[in-house]
C-alpha cells in the first residue's frame, strides 16, 4: 500500500465519520453554547466549593455570588 493510498483512505474514513456524526439522531443537545453564554451554575458550584474548603470567607463568597448573578450591589468589599 503506497503512502498516497493510505492518506486517501484516511481522508475517506474521516469524511464518513463526520457525515455519520452530523446526521445521527440525538445530537441536537450536544451543540456548543452560544458565544458569550457562560454556565453560571457551574461557576456558582466552583464558588461554593471554594467557600466550603475555606479558601474564601462569607463576605467574599456573597460578593462574588452577587456579581455572578448580576447583582453587583451585594456586600461592599472592605
């Protein structure tokens, strides 16, 4: 098998895989989030984990949580 045949076979295989994945049912929910969209639930979970581990205090937790939720008028920093 020559190098050209090997490369051509790999390209054909890749194209088949891409076509099958594109038309497979049930892939609608796996699309990437819209640009600019950030999963705030995950960010809140990370923040809660940091608070639980003692990395940040209550005031810092509340302030950052208010920022994540779009309420920047939370507790004032010292």
